[in-house]
């Protein structure tokens, strides 16, 4: 397939999964706009895409700010001519604490980034894809969006909401040639997971308990998650929409 001229936006593109997905999309011929709150991390991802032979640009943006979201959509349109794929991936994990002790500002932040950010991205990208005549959107949920997770109430609640948003959006745009799916990764070897482990240690817990619960005996690799994400965005059949795709080493198998 000739993919010349195709473009993608990756939010949370400075993180491990976002960066690996940006690289995979670049290898598939997409020009990639990397969006992250941290401008330096976003630019590092641009260099990774370019090192793999792809084209990329970056922009620092808060995905919970509607002006910033409109800005990254306009930038992609202006820089690359369109948006064909959207990895709606930025996330905030928040603290590890029981509900009775969970800080309200952290709960609000989880909702702002993980839910409002996804919603705003959909609001801004869908019209651009309609103008293009179609496209593919993948919203990042989590295994924590499929089941209850103790002491991560803000994160878990927000990731459940992402699945609901994805299903609603998929139905709304099914007739426009736009596919919308949700990705539900399990624990992955990323900075976020290492920060969670460090907090568990500070609280006197054993982070090895996470790995012990993994049927495959290990965390996922960012490149494994990216391989699925890039396939869904670039190569999946048009009939695949409204799905929640788990990639978690069997963690959520009933």
C-alpha cells in the first residue's frame, strides 16, 4: 500500500509507549506529530522517529487545555496536510492511596488528563478526519479500565471512562469512514511503572507482587504495545471499530 502523505498525531509521545508507537508509525510511512507536556521528551521522540527513517515534528501541549488541543490539530494539518491516524495516548497515573486518603486534586488531575484530554482530542480530531474522508483513532485505556484496581481509584475510574468514550465515538463516526478503538495495555516496563514500583517500596510494599500476578511472568515491553497500536492505526481492517483491545500478558483473562 502506498502510504505517502499520511500523517499521525501521538499524544503522550514523550513516554515509552508513545515514543515506540511514533517510531512504528514512522516506519510505516506516516509523518508523525509528537505531542507531550514535556517539550524535551517530545523532541527526543522526534529524533527517535528520524533515526528510524521517518519524518516527525513535536509540540508541547497540555491535552486538558482545549486551546492547546486545537493548536496541535492545526499544526498537524498545516505541517503535514492532514490527520489520518490519532493515538490519543497521554495519561496521568496519580498517587497510590486508598479512596479514603486519595487526594482530591490528584483525582481531578487524572480526570483532566485521562478523560477530558481524550474527549477534547476526539472533539478536535474528528472534524479534521471528516474533512479528510476518514481515519483511525486509538484511545489508550488500560487493564485498569477493565477491572478494579486497589489504591489507584483515580486512574482506574478514568481508564474505564476512556472505554465508554471510545464506544460512543465509534458509533457516532461509523458512517464517516473513521474507526475508533481502545487499547488496554497491562503493566509495561515504562517510567510510569517504575514510579509506581518506587512508591510501593516507599510505602513498605513489595513491587514484585505486580510481576507475580502476570501469567507470562513479566511486564510488557513498550515496543510490544506499540506494535499493536501501530497496526490498529495503520493496517487494521475497516470493520474493526468500537473494540477494546487487551494486550496484557493474560492478566485480564477471566
